[in-house]
C-alpha cells in the first residue's frame, strides 16, 4: 500500500511539473517590444467571458489584455464600446475580433492606437457593406439557425446551438454557452460600415476549419480579400475557447510583427 501511495504522489508531482513547464514555455514578450496591449472583442450571442483562456495565456506572456463587453443593441453601440476601451490603452494595441466582432474591429480599428488587427473566425466587411451582406454568396451552414424574436433581437436555436456554434466544446460547456447567450439586435446585420481598418492596418486571420456558423470558405475569402496572414486551426466557431493557446500565438505574432524597438535613452 505504501509503495502505491508513493507511486501516486510521484505521478501527481510529475504531472504538476509538466503542467508548469508547459505554462512556462510560453515566450515572454521582450522588454523593448512596443506593442504590449491587446483588446479582445466578442461577437454575437456571447459575452467577453469566453476569452478567458486567451486572456490567461497572453497575460502570462506579459501583455496587458482588456476585454470589450459589447451590448449588441446596435452596431454603433458596439463600436462605441470598443472605442471606450481603446481610449484607455496607454500604448499601441492589437485589436482582436471574433465572428461579428470582426465587423466591429473593422469599423473601430481606424483608431490611432490600433497597430494591427486579428480576425478570429470573423467577418471583415468593406466600407458601405453590412455584416449580413457577407453571406450573400456563401450562406451560413444549415446547422446555424438564428431565431428572431418579436422585439427584433435574435437567439441561436437551442437545439442546434452546439452543432452550429460550439461543435468541439464539451456538452456541459456548450450547454452553458447556449443558456447564457446574449441576444443581438438583428438590425445590426443590415448596418453598413463607414470605415475599413484593414485597408490601413496589417491583419491576421484565424480560419476555423470546422466552423459551422460561418462557412470556412467564406472565412478564407474574407481573409484573402483583406490580405491577412492566414492561420488555420481545426476547431469549431469558437477556437478562442477550444484552442486558446493557438489563438494567443497568432495575437503574439501580430504584436511582435508590428512592434518597433523601444528607443533607449543614452
């Protein structure tokens, strides 16, 4: 019995050390890196809490990370919410958007503090285009069903939520996402953009190859149109939940790429 206990303790210690080593393997950002701030913008039917894994990874590397809580009441409200957070950043930042959040960062990303854009399973309309127009030629997969209510706000169909929104999330976590979803004002999808930050900012795009909310073909088409550096991940529509370290790697790559060495005083 004593030997079994010792073996169990040794195994537990080895597992803990392995986890620590993995966490510690994330490269810390250099002291002279100028872009050290990240702003994360969620999409429709969700809130900012889904970014927790990405937040933990990036802050462990030394980034200051702030998460926007979009009200999803109008496109203008969401853009204003993002601009408020950008105004609080003390330096140049990487602006990251998921899904519909891609439209938000496209509009808000012309802010002087935005050094680069990262689209995560996200749309990237041009000036004069709306979010909904992006689906004209490549519609959403059949697994993704939005149910508008009489007040004009929509929810994702609960029976199809996991299949369409979070196919690689555990049943219990998918149930929580389903039951905590934030409805969106459907008029947002028809609101045209007045700015296209990707025209003046370097961009990166994560394409989730198993996305069943936005067809991966549309994600690639959008990413290619904005000349983004494309990274593919095998994930559902929520890779920031199921592949947080890979998403953090892309954001880190973007920040390092647009950074200039800090000026040193003599």
